[in-house]
C-alpha cells in the first residue's frame, strides 16, 4: 500500500520560541484537537523530548482507537517529529516545523512564525476508510479545530480572520 502525504501551513503572530513551546506541551494536544476526537490520555503524558512516548485514546471518523507515539527527532525551537508506534495506521509520521518570518512580503508586517505540518501515513488494517474520506476529515475537521482552538486561547488574532474565512474556516467570536 502506498504512502500518502498531508501538509498544512499557517502563520501565527508570535515568536518562534513561544509557538514551539506551545506545541511542545503535550497537554495542548487536547486543546487543539476537535471535540469529536475525544482525546484521552491513557497515562499522564511526559514532557516532550527525543524518545518521549505518549499513550492516548481518540476517535477517528467516530471509531475509538488507542494510539502510542514517540518523539523520534527533537530540535527546539525549530522542529520535532513524532511517529506512531501502535495505532490505526501502518505508518504515521508527523513532522512539525517552525519558521520565523513575516506573514507576507510587505515591509510593515510584523514578524511571526509559520507552522508547517507534514503527515506521511499509510493506511493499515484498522484504517478501513478510503483515502478521500480521511483526507477530507484531516484537512477540514482537524485543521479547522486546531485553528479555531488556537484563536480561542489567543494565539491567533482577529487580523487573520479574513484570510481564514477565504479558506472556508469560520472562527467563533472571541
């Protein structure tokens, strides 16, 4: 079975060190996951770093599953990579990159951080849903939930609302 790649990229008006620290705290995974995923820790999560192992349960497309992942690469505040050890996929590797820079090329734009995610996965026996359904779920529900929750906790500002609206993402009033 072939590997599939899903990529997302968004900009946050915060310094790279602060954005990295937010994503490096495993407790924030609950905050950026959609409520329907119902993420629950099976054991208290350790601090992230190379070799850290996280055990949790969540729902994917309504199907509850256990997931064990470990942090394979750790390079603060630039990037980290987590990989599935046990879960619904034959392969799951999630690369997180944090790039400092302005939102666009205008000289008056303040600096911030680009967050890039690249998920490489291969469906397994437990992932019976077809690729198009999963891709739609990941892109729409997971990304929308993450952006919505980042806005809710103050990491996104009203300034990015028009750009997200153009992408079909509606943020709640804060």
